């Protein structure tokens, strides 16, 4: 049961982080299209903003990997249970 709760939490966190990355990327592209290279010259892409985007990327990947690990645990438990039932019935 805990594995399913963790799977759901990691799935949601991965989705939220991915959506946030999409929104930030779209805003940056729109800003660049509107103002051109002046945006880069003015330093709109400061170090803190880049660090935040990289952090969200790492968080999204980490949550996805943890979701996959939980999925593997559930599949292993289910297949072990099915193997036990199959062995007992024969």
C-alpha cells in the first residue's frame, strides 16, 4: 500500500515539475521573441534563474526515477505472488 502512495506522489511531483519547466521555457522563448538578444544582454537569465531551472529538472528526473523504482517493486511483488500461486497449484 505504501508503495502505491509513493508511486502516486512521485508521479504527481514529476508531472508538476515537468509542467513548471514547460511554463518557464515558454515564457523565456516568448520573452526572447519579443525583445530579441537584448534580453540576453540585460542579464534576464541570471544565475539564480538558471539554478532554479536546473533544480526543477533534477527534481523532475529524480521523481520519475523513484516512480519507476516503485513500479518495479510492485511488479516484482505481484509476479512473485503469481509464481507462488502457480507453483502451489501444480
